[in-house]
C-alpha cells in the first residue's frame, strides 16, 4: 500500500508541475513588469527542478509519471487566451496565476489526504510543491 500510494502521489505531483510550467510559459512573455517576469521565471525554474526530482523518484518505481489531463490543459489555455485577448495586462496575468495556484494547492492537498500511506519523501515533495504554488500566488498579488 505504501508503494502504491507513493507512486500515485508522485504522479499527481508530476502532472501538477507540468501544468504549472506550461501555465507560466503561456503568460511569461506577455508580462510587462520586470518584477512579474522575474517572479514567473524563478517559479518556473523551481517547478522544473522539482519536476526532475519527482521523475527521479518515479524512476525508482519504474514509473513514467503522469501528464496533465488534456481537457484541463486545453481549458486552461482557452481561459488564458480569452482573458488576455480581452485585456493583456500584468493584472490579468496575476489573476490567471492566482487562480491556477489556488487550484493546484487545492488539488495537491486533496491528493495528500487521499494517499495517506505514501512515504514521507513523496509527501515532502508534495508539500514543497504546495509551498511553491502558495509563494507564487503571494508574489503576484502586487500586480492584481
């Protein structure tokens, strides 16, 4: 049970990291403020680093990880494009990032509760990813 929950939790973290990186990439070039661009770039770098750690852990279990849900990805992209088409601004980007971070935190906490038997290492990775999402949401508040 420990191994099964560990793999499932790591898969969800893998999908979450990939979704986060893609979401940042979708808006990063549209940010006007150097401070917002830096916050997004720094967070993307941290997500990529954590993603490598997650994939290393998954490889111990001979698991390939998990991609984000294609429907969720497409819906996120459509929302981003529509909102930026209406008003391309740092405020819109901050709004989109805040919503995405909040959804990520909510989902990751749900998975932490669902996969209680996961090992401590995978739980720690999940908590660090949650912290990254919370930090980005706080960093972009100044642009709302």
